[in-house]
C-alpha cells in the first residue's frame, strides 16, 4: 500500500525538495553488460527524467575501485549512493560507516546493520526455475523442432563468480529443469569474472561440445560471449537479468528477468518523497526491499513454436516437489505457489505473442 501511495505522489506531481543528487557505482561488469549494470543505469535515467534528480555514474574497472568510487560520491554531498552488486558489500559497509549522513542502496546483498543503508534482494531462484523448466521441457519434447536443437537431454549453465546472487539463479535452474525432465544432465561451470566475454564464449563452447544445446548465461557481461557462441554455433542461449533476445535473434531461447531498474527507481522516488526506505524500522517500508525475481521472456520470432507447448509446463510445475536436489550449498526457500503464479503470467504472455 505504501508503495502505491508513494508512486501516486510522484505521478501527481507532489512538490519535492531541492533536487536530489544520486550517484551510481557499477561493478566491474560496466554499463555495457547489456544486463545488470545497464538496468541499474536505466533506473537512474528514469529518475532523472521523471523526478528531476541529478544523477551521476562511475564505472568500476577493478574491485579496488569500489571504496574510492563510493567515497567520492559521499564526500561530494550526494544524497544517495547506489552500489550495483554483491561484490561491493564490504566496500559499502566500510564507506557507509565513514559517511553516516549519506544514504546508500546496495543491489543483491543484504546489509541490515546500518541505519543509512538499504538492500534490494531478488527472488531469482523463481525466474531461474522458470527458464530451467522451459529448457527441460524443450529438451524432452522431441516433437518440438527448433533449428540447432539436437535433444541430447543435456543443458548447461555458465556462471560468473560463485556468489549467492549467481547461485540462486542456478539453483532454481536446476530445480526447474529436473521438474520437467527428471533425467536431464546439467553441465555447470564458472569463469571467475563478469567482464570477460571471451571466457564466456570458451566455456559455452566447451559445454556445447559435451552435448549441451541450451546454455544459461548467468555471468553478466561475460555471458555476452556465450550468447555470441550460440549464434555462431547454431544452438541456444538463455539470457539473464533482462530480455537479451535482441543480442542474437532466434538463438536466445528465453531470458530470466529481474527488476533492478525498478528497485533503483523506487528507492530514489521514495527518498525524493520523504518515504523512509533507507534504514527504515519495523512497521514502515521494510529495510530489505522485497523485489520480485521477475519472470521469463520469449523472443518474438520463436514465440509461436514455444507457446504451442508452453501450457505443458503448468501441470508438471504444479506437481513438482521442490526437493533438495540441485546445488546442495544453496539455500532453498522456493515458494511453489509463487512460482506457479509467475508461470501462469508467463504462459499467458507466451500464448498471446504466439497467436498474434
């Protein structure tokens, strides 16, 4: 309800105080990752356009840049400093302590012991589950004739760095694929970075050489190389964070999407309207922004073929027991009801696009 009131105030042109100064610090993936960092920047640009705030962005070239980049914004009087990524947790904890009067938002990491920090956490296991379920169904359904699909019953996933935001995606992917195809084999590997497309391409091709003709790119900018590998090798990638079908039309089977842009915009809007998002107490807007995982997308040109069988996902998912199989090291707190709800919305969209 408070989010509705907040957005209503913004849309009605509620008078704001002096324009906010908002600084955004990317992680090492940079703005051209066509995903995570770019989404955060889109949220900032939207706030500049609709809220009249003053925004600035700096791209981190190495993890050693995090502290100086965050500190520079705080030192120069920025009202809100946004840290894009789990890898900045230690830096945000340090800098937020040094600048207690500056407010901070960190994406994909939970910092709850600072009154001037809030966190945006995403249920990416849910959209990971959806794309995994689709990959399993496509592999299992030999009647589905897609160019380059060999139906080897093998899929893959390319991770960047093995950290919780990456592994929750992967855990959901495992669960979803095994729910629709219990005998599926899943290849998993990490490149150790988020900004090396060549490494992403190499690992993707290695998995393809082992029979995977669908590979999930859970590696930020590194995954861009994997998508290009799918295009060049005539197989399929699954995009991450945003709809990445445009990067390789007809070779991106689907994308797992999450609302980083929405979280950035909503936090700025709340601060602009005086809603206590940052360091809020019980009974107000939660300290952790409960951002949804999102859903999945279908590329326009292939929607018809996929939508024709998308309805088959519903019953297996509703029956599937969310067991402990998959990645043993990752916490499992999936809500089957929530997954089923998101699936229904995705199915409706797929069917609508397929019949258009």
